[in-house]
C-alpha cells in the first residue's frame, strides 16, 4: 500500500512542488496521476521512489516509512518497485536480453533462473523475437516495452511509470497502457503519470488530478468534476 499523509515538498530553491497531499493507493489498484506540466507529478513519483524526501508529512510505501528510511535500506527498497521512465533509460551497448537480464544479475538471481525468466518476460511484452537486438534498432514503442520487461522481471509489487508514453507514437501508447493493464490484472499495483487525457479516458481507472501541488480531484469519473 502507498500512503501520503499531509505531504509537502519544498525544493532547496524555495519552489513548493507539493502542498499538504494526503492519499492512499491500495494493493492491486491502477491509478493514473494527471495534471499540467509543473503540477508536481514527477515530485510525487520521486517521493515514492525515495529519490526526494518530503519536507513535511509522511510517505509510506509497502510498509516502509520513507521519511526516516536509512540510506543503506534504499537500494533494496527500490528493487522492490518496477520503474519506467519517459526516456526508457536502456543501456545502449547491451542487447534487449542483457538489458532485462541485468536487472536480475544485480540481485544475485542464479543464471539458471535468468535463462528461464528473461525469455518468459520478453514473450509477455511481445518481444520474444527481439532478444538479440540492440536498443537503437528498436522503435520507441519497442524500447519502452523492453523497459517495461526490465521493470517486471523482478516481480515487483508495484509498477511506477512517469510519462511512459511521452516519447512514443499515440497508437503505440495505447499498447503500453494496455500491457500495464494486463499486468495489473495479475495483481500488480500500477501508478502511471501522464498528461494524455485521451489515453486516460480509454481506461476505466482511478484518476488523481494534481494542479499546483495539490490534489484537485480523485476518482473514476474524473471528467465530470
Ligand atoms: N530539483 C528541483 N529543484 C527545484 N525545483 C524543482 C525541482 N524539481 C522540480 N521542481 C519544480 O517543482 C515543480 C513541480 O515539478 P514536477 O514535479 O517536475 O512537475 P510535473 O512532473 O508535474 O511537470 C515545478 O515548479 C518544477 O519547476
Ligand atoms: Mg514530470
């Protein structure tokens, strides 16, 4: 479960990015986080990943209080989450297979399990035939599916995606969200930031709208508010 209790974030330069945000996301939910540029969406994500720390209030993720988490606990905590970014962040000189396998190698998974798990996950995201390709040989949509495979391969409880469709064609964006939707049906919590309202309206999920650092609406029938 994810819980923000009266969370505010003021950056060092004085910018107030989030103001007194309180919300709860239950295990197994699929939540869109929407709002204009500069609203505080990425700050929300960075607080969830413990890339930033709240200035006040408490952020809790999967039973961890991130506000007082020790530095040495952070890497293990982050590995319990699957993260996808707008710019894919693949390793350019590694094949598709190795980009995904790498996420397992850093967690001491046996080579036998890696050889079993990587092809399975690549198949799941529809890239079974691309295992030997290099990232630069793939379309944006395919690269994002590799990033998604990498995020999924450790079986995270939660997938966190910050504008994952921001750099891909609209037709392929739907596929990415559809894939996240399938993953969610298997029980994984999904938190996805986007400013593409057309995309959001194609799925019947909870939508948290943020504007100027505050939650301005939260619910499934978000367009009527
Ligand atoms: N590291 C930072 N230092 C100072 N200000 C920041 C930093 N990151 C973001 N901001 C500011 O915080 C506000 C919210 O930014 P952000 O969370 O990135 O919004 P969004 O993702 O919704 O576009 C913006 O005014 C932005 O300029
Ligand atoms: Mg952002």
